[in-house]
C-alpha cells in the first residue's frame, strides 16, 4: 500500500447547456443507469489541432465539440452509442461505438459512417475505447457487458495495412487504453476488476509477453475508466464512481489525487493547454468538463518528487 498522495480539486471548465438536452431517455440510459436522464453522458475527450475538445455523448448518440471558451456545438447526431473517440493525424475522427463498431467522422461535414463493424463474420460485444500507435495501428477494446462473472472482453489491433487481430480475449471489462512513451507497453483499464493492467510486448512490438497488473485500485461505484499519458510518462486514471482522477508515476506510484467539485462519474481525461500542464476531465453525472492545472508538468513533476524525498 502507498501513502495517500496530495490532493487538488478541479474546476468546472464547461457544462453542456440545458438547451442541448434531448427529449426522452435512450435505451442505453434505461439499461445502464436505470432510466436516469442525462443532458449528455460525456466521454472520449480529444483535442484537435485548433484546440477544440471533441467528446462523445454515448447515451444520446452524439459527437460534441467544446471550444476554448467552453461553448458546445453538436457536430454529429446519429443512431448510435459512441463510447470512445480519437482524432487521426489526418484529421478524421475515429469513434468506438458500442452498437456499431468502429465509425469514422468527417469533422467538417459532420458525416459519420462505418469503418469496421464485424471481426470476420461475427459481431463485436460492444466497443468501448481506442488508441492509435504512432505507426498508424489502431488498438481498441471490446467490452460489452463483461466482468468478473464473464471475462470475455477483448483487446484488438487493427494494423495500418488492415489486418485485424484479437490480442486478448479474457478481460473482465476492458475500457480505456494508452501506450507508454516507448510504445512497448499498453496501459489497459479493467473496470470490473478495479485495476489497470500493463500489457507488455516483446521487442518485435507485436507479440504479447509477461503482462500483469500495473495498479490495483479500490472503491468507487465502478472502477478505472479512461486513461491518458502525460509528457513525463505519468498516467492519469479516471476513476468512475469515485469522483477522482489519479496521477500515477511511471512506476505505478500515486503522485496526485484530483477530486471533482461536483459529480462522481469522472470518466475520461486528456492533457492539454500550455506544456500539457492542464488536465481536462469528462464528468458524466453533471454533463461537464472539469479542468485542473497540474502542480508540475511532465518530468518536472517527478524530479520535484525525488528532490522532496531526498531532502
């Protein structure tokens, strides 16, 4: 066990206005949250090159864009359940859709269309999140309703040349994922196990080996959801149902706890702002984006920690 880390409280950067609340409840809301109504269940924050923050609204089938002033626009409204979102280097927006598979969005026209809907002749269980490697390979999680009772969740790789591979098929609720800085390990949020796994690769960069648990969490109503990697290798973990984002060192030590000022559904996060010093967090309960300025940026954070421990 570790000593409790320092704490800071995030601020509310932006909230989806009441005017953007759709009428009625979706099937997703009825199934996942007992019919509770959300203006927008925000996840998948990703910045474009102009500094706009794109998010999904899974319960209402929408892609939203939040500008630097905190103003929201609906980019796309369709019959889907968008869960994760990443922006390709060519500007296209890729979406992990729980109902349809991988979708691709043109952010200019707002047109969204299927990209990968079936592995072979089968169906996905229900996609959750996705991440691009620098070589263009796409990694994504197929969560469905898996958990400790039925550990059938999967991790896929879609190579840049179009080859689809299932890397793991025994995961109890795979969720957010991100590579480490050297791209030889994947951090994988495993929600129902309340843990983050470290998926290791052999030097060939493709074969799995010696994978295990990076950090075992506890508490909350769910578990780790979205992950983001900072400039110094620090890992941000959105702890769904605890109103918390953890900042972990590259060695898996808790460095900082970020608390939500309201709402406990702290889902996903993304680094942004000057020097990546700000962390933006989607808080789904209040349909808000939270923001916090980190005490230190990147490697500076851990150099400071080392100085303090040796003082």
